[in-house]
C-alpha cells in the first residue's frame, strides 16, 4: 500500500497513528481507542486491509464443519442470551449419549473435517460425561477434528468433577479434544460483566483456562460480544487482555467478534448496532490484534453478504459450511434461519469479494486453493 496515498491530508495524531500502522508498529490501547472514536470508517478500512494483506495475503479461509449442541440447558442467566433454558422449560433440550451418537453418525461419509461442540452449561454434567461424548464422536468419525467447549463449560465441568482446569482439559484431550472455540469471553470489563452475566465464569478465569489449554498444546480461538452496553474503552481493554495473553502463549488461532442480537432476551430494549459499526469493529480489531493471525466474520451472525463486505475491513476467514446445525443465533432473531452453505457458495462469495478462497483444516493448514 502506498503510504503517501493513505496519509494524504492527514495531520496530527491521525497521521502519527496511521504511519505506525502502515509501518507495522504496535499501537497502544490509547491509540486503539482513538481509532474507534476519531477515525473515518474509510480510513480504518484501508489500514485494516493493509494489515490483513500483510498477515494473510489475499487468501480467505473456510472449512467444512458442523455443530453439535448437546444441550441448551444452562446454569447461567446472561441477560444477552436468547438460547439458554432451564430444566423442563419449553424449548429446552438435552441429548443423551445415544442421541449424540445418532446425530454424529449422520455425518458418516459426508465431506466434513471439523465438529464444533458447544452448548449450555448443564448443571448435572461433569468432565467425565463430556469425555465419554468425545469418545463416541471419535468412534463414529475417526478422522474428524474435534473443537469443543467454551471456557464457561470447561470451568463448570471441572468444578463438577472436582478437577483442576489442567486435569479436566487433560482428560478431554485424551478423549479426543483437539482445540477449543472462543465463546464465553463476552466482555472482560468486570463492572459491565457483573451487570450482564454476573454468575458466569469471570474474565481472569476465562483467560486462565485458555492459557492452560495453550500450555497443553490445545489451540483455541477468542471472541468478544459487542454492540450491547459496552463502550469503546471496554472493547479495547478486552482486546488488550487477549493481545497480552497471545504474547505469552501464541495459542490463539483466530479472533471472532460476535455481535449482540436483541431478539428474545432480557436486553432486547438495548437494540443492535448498525452494520457500519460492525465494520468499524472488524477494522480496529484487525489493526490492534497484531499477534492473532486470523480474523473471522461469522456469517450466520451477520449474514452472507455482509460477511463478504467485511473482507475489505480486515477479515480473512468466513468460518465454514455449518450444515444448518447451530441454533444460537437463529434463536436470537438473525436473518439466516437455516445456516448452511455449500463449498461452491462460499467460493463464489469469496471470489465476488475479489479474494482467493482457501479450504483449510481446523488449524489453518490449506487443503485446497480455489484460483
């Protein structure tokens, strides 16, 4: 990118920060806040796109995956959640291990490479139960990559089984767990967290669980829930804590901003932020998180076309095919009521955005480049 073109007309702090970004220098949290508050969206897009190009070239990644959501029964009462239910409440489900086996066996012979296992934090299920579930998955689909369990789920199952986090993760790894998603991070600011998810695994504990996973050679992703009651300073604080941990462990594969969706939850009156705000968030995130290699636009959350537009604001990953196997965002009122895409559809979307589609495995090793 020609620096002179980007810097033309910029003065003062805008020019100073832009020059740092173009020179691939790390920006401070204060500068990150300035990006959110003072930079034009078009300039953020240019800068984030340059960071994306430096990190990943013109490649946009996806995989062939499906979700298993064993239960939506949950001990937590997060105000932003449209998904969780209590035991025996209408709309609740909890699959038995036999039902899990049946659901997973439906994918035998299908061209999928990853199973993504997340759900509610069930009050009665400990680490041993989920280890048995992983054994079943491995029996039914021996070659599949198993990515599973948020830090909130790990936290509860360890406590339920009277295990340390390291012991619980070691048990699950031996049973077949190969990586973890990034859910449950929400927003790290403790004051805000106490308002919107007061009984959930705390920020320090979330970070501890992911650090422990990294130390056990279990790579993970990371997330933020944005667009509710948080401010820009709280977003930057969240990103900075992740960047600090990544400096220590290098264990995060990807970062996924998750947009708050307002339907069917106690915070519905909050409303939702606009799509330009989504793009601003992607761009600042790509610029700030200089040590996390991939930025994902989770298309079931923002829609297929919007995810394609996000490719020009730092995004290099669109998740995967999903096969209509997740209910987390459909229950919150998103437009994608049957989330699933074929490989051909993803490839077409990426090419329409002027990028090169790359089918990847769960650890971002390329499997096929669609030129």
